[in-house]
């Protein structure tokens, strides 16, 4: 009597079709499960819930294979009997376009994927706010496709596989740091008492200086930016300190004399801030006493007097600069005048002057670039660099670094000149520097007039220095460059060549100590021809820049 019917107790995706005629059973499945197939499928992954549309994902139902899984009525009477008391769940057989489903799952992945985020504490003004940790996760697209193909039609939420990236912090660890560190730290201002004035750091500022990082056992470690805190406090208490002054060599009446040093008195911030954490975390007396110490001058009066600065050991003069370039040369000369270089120390022009911009008293000066006039702040400093280089050249000091111009400039000695360049922030690109390799200290004197600049190196004479400059060789003719710019300035250009200069160093008895040859290669300076706009020829390539 039951032949051709579905076995008793069979359910497909929650629909009971046990004992039904097979055709009627399939019809019931289509009626009850079919409507589900057009509804969005709820999917979960970790703590994220989303939905996917079956039609868009290429999912559908294979009814005939599903009915084949249902099976036939068993012949065993025992099995028939137990079927009154049991249920057999049959999973529906889906069919899907795997590539289409994979594409739909990939589109869904951004809703599940997230980077791991460790616990932290942030500050809104003076209020400490906990940031609970969140584990990272990434949807396993291939695994999710397999799961959906198997379970999507069951009528239940489908759990998709995700790869979890654990975090080291816990909510309990964040809360502990909040209560024991963050909130006490910003519970009130910090006061540092100085001599005659106090410095106050407000709670909001303390919050800005306090950072947290993952620690052990799910907790948070904390750190206070002591450098930034010191800067804040130093600005407030700078008037309570006494600035020291190194001894200087000054030139009056043409001869050097020592301007005495002055010791300073400054706050030792390392000692002052040693009990910082205890002070801001205990929440009661939030005061620290500034610890002052004497700060001796780096170059004392005795040091300067013992340098042996008594005579000119090297001197050089250049002239022929434009008034605006002359202003920059004058400013550099003012900064360098009186500089002391101890035995073994190195002097750097870029390092000594720092940035050479308008804020430091430098002005625009004329240059020639691409065949037309231009302007640049600090133009003309290479003439001062050339003068300084020749002064220490003849003093017998060790040349550490210098670089000649690309093109020869006739007002400078061949093979014995230098250019300099730095970025606007003062960082050095091309520098002039020397090391004091003599037995005594040296001091630099600069003498500026509207027509020339002189640099003198004072010390104790140790060498006699001569310059042996050979004849130019390997001449190269210039190329002609046509420039159509209306501000073009024609130029006859100049031949390129190479030249070797040898510094001959002798002791004071005239005995030669060493020779230092240096060969310099000057590029030909292009000949600039100005042509009418739209005329024949292409606007030229690079012309010389003669801002030095």
C-alpha cells in the first residue's frame, strides 16, 4: 500500500513530506521551500551578519536530485516501526554557478573583513575614553562558496568561515589602565615650581602627551612624551634660567682679543622630571620642583686665551659683487666673524650659519639662469665660500669638503674656488668645511666693504703655503643655445677646460712637508642667442647659473 511513497519521518529543510506520494511531496517542497529561494540569505561570519541574493549569486534548487535523496519505503518491518518515533532530515540539493557565486561572495567580503585593532585609551580634552580591542577577521571566500552551495536552501542563517586575527589586549586590561593610569593622570594640572615663576601643564595637554601600547596579560603599557613635556615647560620657565655665553675672539683695532665667557644656570630636566609618573598618578600633590644647575660655558675664557690666536696665518680677498649679493655676503660675514675652531674640530659654513633665508636677514640677489635674469634668496654666498676656502687653504688647514662651480667664473682663481647650496630648511647640500689640523686653535675674522670681502684666519703660524696652478688644458668649445624668452640676455659663453692646482705646504724653515694636487674640470658655458618668439630653432637647454 505504501509503495511509491516517501518514507515516514522524512523532512527536507524543515518541510515534512513523510508518507506522501512522491509527486505530491515534490510539489509541497516547491510550494514551501520555493518562496524562500527568492529571499535574501542571511549569512554570518564572526560577529558580522549580512545577506546575499540567491538570484544574483547564481543559486537555485535541483528538485529531482533532492527527491532521489529521499529514497524509497524500507521493506524491513522493524525500520517501519521505528519510523513512527524518528525523523530523517534530508538536505536539499542546490545547484549553482560556482564562478558567479564566488564573485558574489567576493563582493560581500568587505563587510566581513577588518583589521585587528588593539585596545587603547584616547583623550577628549581632559576626559579619558576607553577604546576596546577588536579582533581582526577575513572572510574565507573559497570556504564560504562551499558552505553556501551546501546549506543555502536550508532556511536557516548560514555561518561562513572566517580567518580570525587575535589581539593581545582585553577589555579588562583596557579598563584597568583607564582606572589606574589614564584618569589619575588627567585628574588635574601639573605644576613645576621654578625660581620666581611656575609652569603649569593642563590636563588636556597631559592627555596629548600620554600614549598607550599593548602590554602583557592583555593590559596596556603607558608612556609620557618627556621630550615634548620638557619643551612645553622650558618655554614657560626660560626666563628663570640664565643663559651662558662662550668666550669669543673679537677684533678691535685690527688685533684679536678675548671676550670673557659667562657661565649659565639652567634647569636639569632629567632630574626635575624623575618623579613625574608618581606625581601625576597619585592624584594628590601634583607639584614638582625645578632642579637648577650651573652650566659652564663650552669655551671658557681660559680656553680662548690658551688657543694661541695671535697672528694671521691665512688671508684672502675677493671683490666685484653686486649690491644685493653684497648684502648676503655681509650677513654671512657677520655670522662667521669671531668663530673659534679648536684643534681637531671641524668648521662647516652651512652648519655655522644655519638656514640662509629672509628670516635670517638674507635678501634676493640676481642670478642668470636659462639665459634670463632670476632672483634667489641668499644669492652671492658662493663668493664668501670661495674667499673662506682660499683663506684656510693658505693657512694650511685640512680641507674636508668643497666643490667648485660647474662653469669657471673669471673673478675667482682657477681651480681654487667654491660654491655652496642648502635647502630652505638649512639642511646642507653643498658645503665648505675644514678641520683644524694644527697644534693651536684658530679664529676667523671677516672684513666686509661695499666692494670686497676679506677673510683672515688667526692662530699660531705653523706652515708656509704656496699655490702652483698649471696651465688650462683639454679645452672644449661652448654650444650655442637659442632662447625665445622676451627677457633673454645674450651671452658670449665661455670655453670649458681643466686645470690642476697644487697646494705646496712647507714648514717654517722652508722644508716641503707635502703636496696636494687637485684637478678641476669646468664645463663650457653655453653661448646664448636671443631669438624672436616663434623664430627658427628650439629654445635652448640649460645655460649657466652664475648666482655665485
